[in-house]
C-alpha cells in the first residue's frame, strides 16, 4: 500500500499489531547480534527488575518501520530520522500495536513528520517521532 505525498493530510494515521513470540526475540538476537541475557536467558532475566525475559527495545521500535514502510506513507518511503523513548518493556506473548500519525507536512521537500507510538493493551510503551520522504506521484 502507498499513500502518496499529495494525498497525505495532518491527522492521517495507520497501525500495525503483532504478538511478540519467543521466536521473534531469538531471531532478532541472531540478526542484530544483541544477545543480552535479559532477552534470551530466563534465569538471568529473573534476577532483573523485569523478573522475566523481555523483547529487545529495537525489536519493538522496528514495528514502527513496518507502519511507515508498508502503510503510511507506505511502499517507497525513505526514512530520514527516528527518535524513540522507551517507557515500558514488552514481554513474550504481549501484542504490540505500532501507530504513526501525521503531525506536519513539508511540501518543498515532500517530507512528512509522524508522531510514533507503540502500545500494549492501550498503554504507551514507546513514543517518538519519524521524519520521512513520502513517495510522490511525480517521481
């Protein structure tokens, strides 16, 4: 799906939801090289304030990329920047909903600023913003 720059309006929003599995965490650890035991070792994780394994923060943040790259603006979008504030951990079995909402449009360069969030059961567990170049009909 693609929403072309010419059709984007402030307030437009899109979401993607995914239930985080053990396989997701293990595959992310393998791909990223981040084998921090808080993610992959239950005995170690039990000694932390979380008391259990948690998903990588960047795994959670990557769901924002799914929204931006496949829904709003969608195919052909170019990421310029992403700020992210982590507010709570994600545990195996929790469903994360990533949301991007258009907050500002820069016509001169076809750029779009998006407020980004990830939620678990309606609670914001990550917030931030993205700046992207949206695909245009004229390209």
